C-alpha cells in the first residue's frame, strides 16, 4: 500500500535473464502485487523471475508480441486483481525505485490519472542519456505533444509510468498499439478519454555497458504510423465534439 492505495507493478521482459532478478529485487516492499510478463523470451527470463524470493505472478506470452502488448497483459491482470494503481518498471533495471513514490503522489492526491517519468527534468539526463537517444526523444516528444493533445508533457518515450485502474477502465486496451509506439498511442487514448496526465522527474539510468537493442527500422515506421493515426483520431474527435456543440446550440 502507498498512501492508502493498493499498488501493482508490471515488469515487461524480453530476453532479460541476466537483469530480471535485479529488476524484481528493486521493487519496493510496500508494493502489493508484482506482475512479470515474459514476452516470448528465448532465454530463461521466466525461470529467473520465478526463482526470486519475492512473490511474483508470471504471465507468459508464447511468442513475442511487443512491449505494449506485454504491458497491456499486466494491466488486464491488475484490473482483475482490483488494484487501485499500477506502475510499469522495465525488466532491464533501468528505472530507479526511489522515483516510484513521486510517480504515485499525483494519483494519490487526485491531481492526475496517469503519471509519466520525464528524464529531461532531471539534471543527470545530459550526462547519462546517449546523444542519439536525446535527439530522437526530443523529436518524438515534440511530435507527441501535437498528436496526443498534451502540450505540457515531454519525454514521451519514457516507460516509467503509473496509472489508476479507473483510468485504465476507460481505455480500450485491446486496441492499444502493441510495440514501440505504445506510449505515444496510449497518451492519445488517455486524452480522448479526458484523463489528466502529469510529468514527474525521474533519474535516467544507462550503465557503462548499455547497448540499445532497438533497431531504427523497428521504431521509425511503427511510431510514425502511431503518430499519424493519433493525429487523425484527434482531428476526427474534435470535429465530432464541434458538431455536438452546434447541435446542442441549435436545439436551445
């Protein structure tokens, strides 16, 4: 429990046999429910997760569906359990557990329905985040501001998040984009549902041996599609709301 809220943590993992135990160990003891989603790993990720001393519920995907699909599987389980809020922490251990309370505070205080990390609000970002990541993140963050409708947010690709299950119940999880465009798509869907989003400073973590497993072609095309689709959906919903207002005014 945290500030009278029951808390779950979803850990999506793909081929993280060397890091998953450390990621689980980093989850604070006051978290009520830990869900590891093994997204079709080819190594012993699932086995390593269940060997941990902490009680963990393991969900296995028979094939790799993508990080978005893994998180959605965890969200569905959190809804079934009846938790109040659910956070996402990566299976590679690149999220500081000390930042989790700050992500939960806006939800506990009723100031937001969804809180996301913003590494650019932390002084260490310029020392820790690789320059290629900074450049790509700035471009995607600016584009996501327009397509999602949340002009106050930044660091759209940060996966360190927390959301109320009440907000999740307003989203069609079945339609959330399953792969790397997931956070951009979810933000647009949250905006369409009228949810409030808060940016929270979080520490960027990149070890000395860090190496990205993301291929450019696996990111550029799907995220471009997601951004275009989000913008079109937002434009369409805006026209529908305008039409509804005109209809309401004409009837008075």
